[in-house]
C-alpha cells in the first residue's frame, strides 16, 4: 500500500507555490498536513505527479485578530487552532468543533485550510465556516480573491478553487455577546466521521432568536444550511418554540443520503434531535446572557 | 524528478542525511533505518501503530513523508526508551499487563505520554478519549487506561 | 502437617501457579524491540505484491504481464502457469465431517476467480512499492460470471453452481434431532422464537499476515519466518504442497502481533510466496497490507439462524429447535475446513441447559465472497447469542426474571458428567455458582431499581446476561481423526543449565496472551527454581517439541500440562543426581528456589548451580554408575473427553439513547471458570480482551458486501473496531473448577470473552428497549437499526 512515485517541491514562498501551480496545473496537489491526501495516495486513489509542500510558507500561517474578524491561516494545524485562546474567545463554535476532529496525532499534523479544501462532506470545519458566514481568502495566477463559505464548497471533495489557486486564510466574523453557539455530532465512535452533525450559531435578544444558522454535515454532498428551519426559528420566542414545526422544516430542507451503515431516514432523525438540542442549548445560553 | 532527494532528519538526537524517494513514508524510512519499533498497521492513518514524534508532537508515521521532515527532529520508541522519558509508562504497562502482542504498544506509549504532558491528572474518560486514535486488538484497553492513570498519579506525586 | 507428606506440585512453598507475575517478554515489547516478521531483512530479499481479482466471479481470459516485467526493479512476475510445476493444490475437507465437500484451491487464479481479492498474479521486486507499481501494470481480461452472494438463495435451483464439479453449492450439512422436540413444543407453557442475523466480520490483528520464505537451493531447505499460531502445521503444509521433505522445512515464528485465529489457515498468497521463493532461490517477503487483509484474512460468523424454544410454566427450558445457514465463501478453508464453525453452533446452542430435546439443521453453503473460517470463539458467539436470547424471550413471555429462568434451566450440579442432547460431554461446570457470584458483584437488584427509576425520566438502561460453555483443550477428535496433520498433543522439554537455571521449549506458541509466562510459572514451580531463572523458547520448529500451537484455547491446558510433567520429570532426575552426590535418600530431598533442600527442614543442601557444575563439568567426581540426565521431555494429549468445556456468566449494562440510537456501554461483568487459574492477571486480561472482541461485532464490526460480491468497507476507516473511548471497564471474577483430565487442572480461557459478549450486549439492548416493545436480533446494533426498530427512521 505505497503511493505511486511523485515529485516533491517544498515551497519557500507563496510565489513559489503559485508558480508551480501555474506550471503544473492539475498534475500538482498542494500538500499541507497530508492527513487526508496521503492516505488517499497510499491507497492509490490519487496519484498526483507533483506535491507542493506549503508547510514552510509563512504567508499561510498564524492566527490573527483583526477589526471584526479572526483570521486563521490555511496552514494552521488543528492543534494550534484547538489551543489558541483567540479562537476560543472569538470563534467558540470552531473551538467546540476542534476536539471532534479525528484524534490527537492527526490534529497535530492536519490543517485548518487542508480540511476545508478537502471538502469532505462529513468533516466538521466546512460546516463551521458555513455557519459562521466566514470568508475564504484565495490567491492564484489571476490574483487574490475572497469568497463566502457558502460559495466555496461545490460538492463531495469539490471546491471552487481553480487548479492554480491556493487557500491563504479564512476570515471568521468575531462572535458577539448576544451570539449563542452549538456544536454536536452523532458519531459511532469518538473521532469518527459523524453520521450527522450540526454547527450552529444564532443571536438571542430578550429570549427572541434571530439570525439562526444551522449548518449540517455528513448528511449530503457538502455541508449544508437548512433555510426553512432557520426561517422557522427566526424571530420566535425560544420558550414558545414549536420543536415539531422546526423538525418538519428540516425535512423540507434536506433529504440526507444513505451512507454505508446509516440510512438517510436515520440521519434526518439525528438532525432533528441535534436541532432540538441546539435550540434547548440556545435557550439556556440566552437565559444566562 | 521523482528520484531521491537529500534530506537530514535528526532521529532520536542523531542527524541522518539520506537520499530518499519522495514517496517514502516516515514510518518506512525509520524502519529502514533500523527503528523497527515503529510498526505499520494500516498505512492509512487509522490504527496508530506507527505513531512517532515529530518536533515533539505525535504524528502518524504512515501519513507523513520522510521528505516533509527534512530538518526536523523525529523521536521513536527507541529514542524515548533511551532517554527515559517513558520509563514510568513502560513499567506501568508491564505491571498492569497493558500489552499483549505489543504491536500497538510503542504508539500507545508515545500517545499516552503526550496526554500526560498536556493534562497532568486526566480522568479515565479523558484517557480513553485521548487513546482513541490508537487501536489495540488484544487488551480491550482497560489495562492500558489503568497504567496511564497510575503514571499520572505517580508523576503528580513526584512534582 | 506430616513432614513426610510432600506438598502437591501446585501448592509448593515456592509455587508460582495461581500468582500474578509479570510477563518476561513484555519489557522487550514496550521498548519496541520485538521481532515481527516485517522487522526481518534478509540478504537478496525480494518483496511481493499481488494483482487481485476485482470481480467476485469471473473467467480469466488472459493475463498480460509484459509491461509489469518491464518495470525497473522487478525480479519476476508469476501467474499460476509460472508456478504450477512447484506447487500442488489443496482441498479443505476433513473425513469426520460427513459429506463435507470443497473444490481444489490453487495459490493463484487457475482459469477462474471466485472472490474479489483472490490473488491472480504476483510480482517480486526490489521493494514493495516497485512491486505495487508493477502489479498495476498487469492487465487481466476477465469474463464476468454471475456472482453467488446471498447465502439464503445459494441452494436455490436457479442459482448458478460455483464449482460445477461439486454439483451444487452445499459444502456441509449437519442435522441433530435428539429427544422429542415436537412433543416438547406441543406440551410447552411458552414457546418463543426469533430470527437472528449475524454479521460477517474478521479478526483484524494489528500485525497483518506476514511471511518470509527463504529457500536455499544449496541445501534444498525452506525456512519460513511467519506470523503464525501453529508452526508445525505450517511446516507440514508447505512441505507437502511444495514437494519438499518435511525435515527440510523450518518455521520460525518470533513475535506475533495478534492472531485471534486468523493465522492458523492456509492462504493462497502465502503459499504462492513459498513457490516463488523456490523458483527464485532467494528470500521472498510478503506482508499483507491492510486493504488486502480485509479481502483475504478469513472472515467469520455470517449466519442466519431461525430458532425457537419451549419452556414449561416454571421457566425450565424444554427444547430448542433451530435452523442455521452460513455462507463461507467459495472454498472450505484448508486444512481445518469451514464446516467447523457451523458444527460448533449446532453443538453448543443451549449448552448450559438441561433440556432433553434438541433439533438443529445447519447448512454451510458456498458463495462468491472472501472465505470464512475459524476466528476467535468459533461458532460460540452465535450459539450463545441464540440460546441466551431465547432464554430472555422465555423469561419475558412467562413474566419471570431472566436470572431465574437460567437457574431453573441449568444442568443440575449432580448430573455431571453430562451428555448434552447435541452429544457434547461436559465433565463438570459451575453455571449456578458463576451466575450467583455475577449477580452479587454487579448488584443486580440495585441496577433493576435504578433502571425503573430512570425509565420514568426517559433514560433507557438495560441489563443483559449470558451463560455459556466454551470448547477448550481439544482431543485428537477435533482435527486429527479427520485426517488433518494438526497435533492435538503438545510437548515440553526442560533442561537444567549449568548455571542452575532452566530452559523450557514448548510447542505451544505466544501471541501476547502470555503463553511463555505461564509455561515459565509452571516449569519454575514443577522444577523448583526461581521464576527469573527460567527461559522459555517457542515458535521454532527446529527447536521446540512437535506440537499443535495455539488454537481452541489449548495453550495453558495442553501445553501447560506437558510443562508440568516435564518439570516433574526433570526434578526427579535432579533429585536422583543430588542424592548420589550428597549420598542422601532421594525421598529426603526436594528442590526449592533453585536449591536442593532437605524436604523436612527446608535447609539448603546444595544450590542447583553447584549440581549443574558437577553434572556438566565434573562428571569425574560422580559415582561410575551415575549418568546425569538433566533434560526431560513430556507430552500431553487430552483423551478423556473430546473437549474440556469451560463456562462463564456475563452481564452487560447499557444505556440506549433512543433519540440517536447510540448504545453506551456502562458496565460489564464476567465470572469465569477456566479451572485452575495459573496467572489471575493474564486470565482477566484474556477475558477483557475477548469481551471487547465480542462487543466489536455486536456494535460496530461487519464486512459489508454488495450484491455483486464487492466488499464495501474494506479499510480501517470504514470497518470499525472497538476503540478505547467506547469500551467499558470490565470486572472479572473467577470460580475455579479444575478439570480432572490433567494434573494441572487448567482449562482454556482465550475465547470465552468473545463467546459471551455479543449475547450479553444484545440482551441488554433488548432489555433497555423493552418499554417500546422492540426486539432486535440483527447484528451489529447500529444506531440506524435501533432507530428503525423504534420506528424513528
């Protein structure tokens, strides 16, 4: 179970990354932590001709607090994000999600940007950036651009990144005092990809909930928001919540697919349970606010 | 070029300069260097038998390329044994019979040691969660948890 | 105590039997200094990779190896035609399994492929990576044939016959009809029935199957470095099928990274490696990677069972009636056959109970999936799950407590030895004592109270029991009488070294379970030396006595008894020599803690190091008629019963999240009776590890196949094995009922945990879901199945 032979380039700068990407196009793959790419290559499901190691590119590193956003470098390893006080303070949803990502040794190598670019439908982070309305900063031969998380993910293992582009960083809007957050997933074992998961943030003022974002993962081709359910929650007094109505709205939003061992119907039930638990948690958080 | 690249990796404190194929995993590299305590159990990052330390943090040897570690420090079970940093864990594993076939043990020890460095008094649940990335097919895990819990207590008493 | 009365060999002042001592080989393993096969590197060694069939059933039209041969670094590419001259095929049948049939199996595809993953061609190259590169360049033209995958329709008239030469897809059929089943059901106060689906799963040893075949053309000798449980069996089979003199084949088995029954079978790729080594005349290494392990390591336990039970109004089991069908893949595995698992299921279902009437109809059928064969617990997990679920159903129907129904139905204590309606003979078991002790340590009454209170708060907890018997210490009736050259006897040789220490060699093998430790404990005790003066060697057919190795929980019971008898014999020789040297009467001397002592006072007369020195170097000082014999070998065959059965009682406590379908394992208890306990810690750890290996398939593990015969989850990312976070702490306690078949009195313990756990967790889940009127019998109990059962998915 050895990968096919490939070239290896350790990029010293972002320019070098972009140059090699431009020259080699879809023959090249960016190697960040490698925790998803290398197993795929070991199984020979992927056989890129060249790997561009971006671990030494300083422009991709670091966690930075800006005016109203938290900027997380694409090359930040999960363990850095997990342990960063800035993340806990300004993006608690991400902090809550991090321990659910695989296991410690994987988190030591795997990267924030790598997880987003891999776009695994069952991964936690795509749902988090979706729930947070984060913006992804990209660079490429046609110049830098910034794109909403909503537009970044196209499908299973598919993003809007062109062959010659690389993810630089992610801007996460800082959490506000009225925000409430919820993250949970139903997984068969600790660290497994979930059967269904929910990353959610909302605003609660005087018991009323607004700006609800419900981002589900492991239930479709990509992490997905639930607009009907969000709408059903919009502006209601949490203590008057009609859980059944919200649950049926979720069924209108999403028809989860079957995976190997979990039917779409079971996933839907789990999504509804997670949503109810989220709203209960919001009510508690709102009461304390 | 897919041909060999020259790299220098410090293995257990001793620098080794070698020409390696880019596709060579760190686990296979270390094994070829004679550090056969790094075991290869799945080659897709799930079982944890190839767990080693790269620059002080645990990593999967099968999901890391040797060329990625150019200029870095790598520690294997042989190094950790030599410098004594897991001696108490090794003793506790023996005392608790926290190993049977021994294939998972080197990775389990390095993972447990990392936990204890970060969390001096983990609960049994925390120990179980932290060790969840390392499969053991023989023990059923309880003896391993016992051993780690015992060492946490011992280390706390020492400090 | 009468000073002239010698203490029992097991109850000596310096006895190590019954004590927890650390394993001498553990230090090496915690330092990463074990020697597993892949750690061995021989000069001129080449590495194998295989082209494996992508189809479950196909004709091989052509194989193009030209491009593969051209890959730089390739030493050879081999199809069946390239190795046909040096290897013969095999057939997995045994004479005593009446009517069992199978087809000839070849190491590489011989015109057809019969399962996805079957080796078709092999590449030998300078590295595994290059071998894989070249294997990708082998182009095989297949003509697809209809795969037979559903075992329940494998015998239907319109299903293709996989091996036309066999006439049908039936491998083996076994029927038991004992007592008067129809009458028992007609008279019953309660009849219960259910259908059970058991999920195909596999052993997943951490170290994959591994072999190096080193053929010396000069000597005509083949040395096999193998990760294996039964070195002598492998020696025989490689010699036989490679046409070599058996004396010219040596198997060396150093550390084994787990086996669990996976490493006792004949594997095509390993046999091909042997043939290629003979052809190339250089060492050939094959390490199965994890993906090929999933499609080639034997699978097990794919069964559908329909069973019913009859009870009288007092909750006594009267009869069981069951049908079992199991699909074993395209071949009965050589040499142990794939009929044994079903045989065990029908032999053992309802094993603890006194019902006089029993009917079982079991069919083993061929299908185009990977082969199934013996894996830890062989048949027991199925037999126990079926029997114990029926007991719970009976209890529920009669409104009785499941503990009471078991008590009412156990074979009475005074009925032993007892012949079961399936024909199994039980020497003596302690079901009642085990269950009583279990109920005590788990605080059953307290748990039931808490369960009732929690239900009011919509928390659903359940308690499940399993009483079981386990086959251990097999006699030659298991394999030998069927014609397989698998030794049921085992031997031990113990030598007194000049230093006063002893070296024991044994035919039983070490896979981490502690064989070397318990052999050392027994040998130290029997001879009378300190434990640290004992060295135990296993796993090299050139060194150890001929023996069966490790399977059917025989290491302690068979190998241990041989060690005991060898130790006693050596001690007798030592005392005879000491008597001559000391001019004392032999019956006044004893050996304790490495010294010859006065038997009455314990006073040292001479250290063994001095005796060894005289015997080996100063024979000139001995009387002329004294020739020291400081090596003794003894063998042991258990002949009194076909098997010596152990027994145990398990209980599992779970909480089912009825919203998500997740099962949380809260507690687990086992009271185990493996006869004489040699090392309590090792017994407990075998039990714990075994339980977790039984919890795995109950909750997670399954080999999922498509209807085309494609394995859908053949990686560790998709095939879930138990991990630390979800597993409970397991309380283990013991009852000791030594077997009278040996002086040691030890029975086996390696498999009982695995045997009982699926039943206990199934019963616990069903107990938790009782308020919903839901009964689940389709393993594994995934969240999906639980939600579906609850009508929530």
